[in-house]
């Protein structure tokens, strides 16, 4: 049963308006924080996980190749002496 008291009706309207306003403010604050984070982190040179893993694999292969070449040079130097 609804109340016929205009004071209560006005209070309910005010409460509903305040809830809507607070929800809008929280959405705006969240969106603003996301935008600031994008601006802050957007200028940094971050790489994706896939790019990091690819470079890590390449570095491992290069290290192995360098070790193989070092062993070959040492073998050739031992042969010369």
C-alpha cells in the first residue's frame, strides 16, 4: 500500500535521485581512472607476453650458438698449438 503523505513521496523521490546520481558519479570516476591509467601506461614500452617469450627463445638459441662457436674456436686453437 502506497502512502498518500507528500512528505514521504518527496523523500522517496529524493532518495531515488541521490542513488542515480551516486551511480553516475561512480561510473564517471571509474571511466576517468581508466583513462588516466591508459594515458600513464600508454607511453611506456610494455611488451606482450608472446613477444617476451619469443625474444627469450631467441636469446637462448643465440647463447647456445655462442657456446658452440666458443667450443669450436677452442678446439681449433688446441689443434694449432
